[in-house]
C-alpha cells in the first residue's frame, strides 16, 4: 500500500522495509531480512546521499544481520563505513559515534581480536561518559563489555572494578530487580568462578535467581 501511495523510492518505504527486515532478523529469518535491508539502504542512499545519518543507521542494521550469521568479513566494512559517516556528520565525540565504536568492538571481540576491540571499547566508554554522564546506562553497558573483554583474557584484576561499577550504575538507574542488574550480577559471578572463588560466585548466582524470579 505504501509503495503504491508514495512510490517505490520514498523514505517511508525504506523505513518500512527496514522495520520488516528487523522483524525477520529477530525471527532468525535471515535470508528474508537481507534483501529488505539492502533495498532500504539503496533507497536511503538515493534519497539522502551516501553520507546521511540514516544511511549510517541502515548500514548498522545490515552489518548486525551479517554478524549474527558469522559473516564477519561482510559485517566489518559496513560497521566501519557507518562509523566514518557518523564521525563526519557529528564529530568524534557524539553518542552515535560511541555506539558505532562499540558495535565494531563487539565484532572484533566475537572473533577473538581482543587487541583490536580493546581501544574501541575504551574510546566508546570515554565518549559515553563525556556526553551522557558517568551514571548513564550506556556507560554501564560499555563498562560491562570492556570488563568481559578482560575476563576472557584472564585479566581479572582489570575486569573486576569495571564489572562492579557497571553493576552499581545499573542498580542506581533501574533498581535491584532489573534484567540489566541480573546480567551484571551473572557476569561478576563468572569472573569469581574464573578466579577460583566459588563462594562469592554462589552468593551472586543466588541473587540473580531472586531477581529473575521476581
């Protein structure tokens, strides 16, 4: 209906294509999602130009689809292009730049490219603190991601204070019974287990169970 009313190249058509693609992605219908993301991206580039923030957002969606499927070499240039556009449009210290840095860091982290992921996580954290404030939920997420990176490398002394700070922020922002709090508690429990401290881990897992059951 929208195509008939507005034409095939209208930005609202691109938005609808993107929304449907995201739905398919959430349902694991990747082969159906991909051409919709690609068509949405093509329309946005034609209507707004290749450097528009909406194009950057569309690139992120397609990159995420590829990452979920393990198509890392296809996802990487899309994340990089999205980051480049956002830096050019918003400057280096914008929250959208922080989000793109985090996305690219997660991609590298997933592949075990820890030395490439770490500076991106750190830069994303720096921007988020500067632009959003040290107590923002996005800061908690950045801390958690960086802490997990250290944990999987066995850098426990570096990971622990970041996990603890992420947990503190999540509790302050959401209360003790929020899913983000449960996630932070679980991550800290994993760290304690890896450190050979099962007693602390058991206490935290009991707290996770209480949060989940409420």
